[in-house]
């Protein structure tokens, strides 16, 4: 089982909200994991969006719109990237990442389509 | 303005070697750890290696341990990745990224093929 699992794809309409899920493998506690989120568009390097551990321990990347936010749910053992007010420019691949067993680990990515 | 510019990619045969470089500017390079992250064609991101600001702490992903060596030259504000015993599965675009992953280079393509 992968360390981080992300749905392969998600589609939503402009103006809607999208919640991207990053599920941690059983045995890895989301409560003690800082979750990083990245956006990547074709032909470009990844862009750091934010990291989230708690409401008192979070950081947004430089120039990242406030409609991107992070959260966690211990009961689901998952982290979430919420994109509110989806725009066509948000169409991209999104990756989560955590530090686990002396290594950075990325999720497989979610392709977000805005239609 | 922070800039990270990778170089050194190319076509190499299986079992061969390649050395990647990343030229950093626009920030105090010696104060920050650095990473290499790769992305195989059409695939997701894979972290490769990390080096601390002074080079004293280094981590690798399991698949490259014993084959890849990360290093840095703070005087030249440069990051390197020596890649030996290359395999077809090492084919990817290799990005250097800051320690906190807030800055990324455009990447350099490494193709391992006969």
C-alpha cells in the first residue's frame, strides 16, 4: 500500500469548490504529519502551494491565492487541499507530500479538470 | 529573484554515469538545504535526495542509495548530483528544489537508453 494515496482525477465546474484528498497509509498518523501541496501545469515545474499541520502551524506559498487552503481529518487519516471558487487556470495536477521514514514521499497526484 | 538552473542532463547508456548541476542565485544558498526531485515521462513526482545547508546531513530515496551522490559547493552556490550505474528507470526530468520546496528549477532531462 502506498504511503500517500490520491484520487487520480477530479472534475468540477468553474466557481465550485473542490476538495482534494491525500490519504495516509494505515499506521502513519496524520496528526503528526505536516502535509505539503503542490500544483503542476504541463511543461512547468511544480509550484509550492502550502503546507498544513494545524490552523496554528500552516504556511501558504508566495503569491498563492487565498482560495487555496489546507486541512486534515484524523478520523479519515487524510489531508485535504480545498480550492474554492475554481477557475479555469486551476486546471493542473496536484501532489501532496509528507516526510516519512527519513524520506520525502509524494502522493501519486490528482488531475483536476475544470469544465 | 530566486533562480535555480539545472544542467548536465542527456542521453546515457545503462550502467553509465552522469553529473547534474544546479546553479543557485537570488538567495543565501549556504543557509538552506536543497533537494533533487525527478519526474519520469508522464508520471508523478519522486523525491531523490536532500542535503543540509552545510552538507552534514544527507538523505536518499531507497532506489538510488549506493548509486547517486548529492553534494554542494556553498562558495560557488552550486548543487550537484553524481549519478552512477544508471538504469532505464532513472529516465526522468530532474529538478533541484529548495529545502522547503518553495523554489524549483525548470529541470534537466536524463535519458538512460541503449
